[in-house]
C-alpha cells in the first residue's frame, strides 16, 4: 500500500527486535478499542538497498560523466516508474494523467527538481527488482558497479576466519 493510500488514522510500525515489540505492545494497550490490526511479514524498505542505490548512482556518474542527480532521476523514471505503474493502480492513474503526457526532458526535470517519490514508495521486493534492472542496464553499456557481498552465500574465506 502506498503511503498516500493509507487512511489518516493508520499507523505503521516495524518490529525488528524485542524492544520494538515491547513499544508496539505498549502503544496498542493505550489505544481506544475497537481497533483493527494488520500484520505484514517483512519490512517496507531496506537501508542496505538505499545505500547501494546511492553508491551506484555515484559510480554511474563517475564512469559516464553524467551528473549524479541526473543518473538518479533517469533511473527512477526509466526503471522505477514502470515498476510502480505495474504494482499500484493509484500511482499509475495519477502518473498517466499528470506526468506521462510530458516530454521526456520535462519528466526528468520534474523527478529531479521535486525529488518526486519513486523508489521511496517501493517495498523490499520492488526495490530489489529496481536494483537488478539498474545493474543489468548499466552492465550492458560497460559500467561496472559494486556487487555487495551476499551475507547468506557460502564463502570459504570467511569460513577459514571463523574456524
């Protein structure tokens, strides 16, 4: 659900540890009843994903000579917008009515100059798809981007250190 689609009185909390759970419990005990609680597995976004995206914008900029904010706006427009248009009816309707008729350069300027939310509206899965496409598209034109270590992958060197 996009932030703009949430009812005004809807509160979102992310529970990552026991302290977060305790705070949520205290919050719920203090609320007027009846109330409806919705629980979603996972998290909205990953700070690791955000850091990686910004690192890649810098690396693309350094290798292509394109301004970093232009890289960011271009990626959001060419990659992020299609992901959100496919996933969210309200985003698609609003984008198609107000922004789609604009010329490409105007769309880029709008996204860049207003910091139009695109990636910030994505969940973890959508952002993963976004990052995968950013990586592939730039690899195709010879831009080398940092590949973060997969903390879940088998690494014999790490195993030696642990032993």
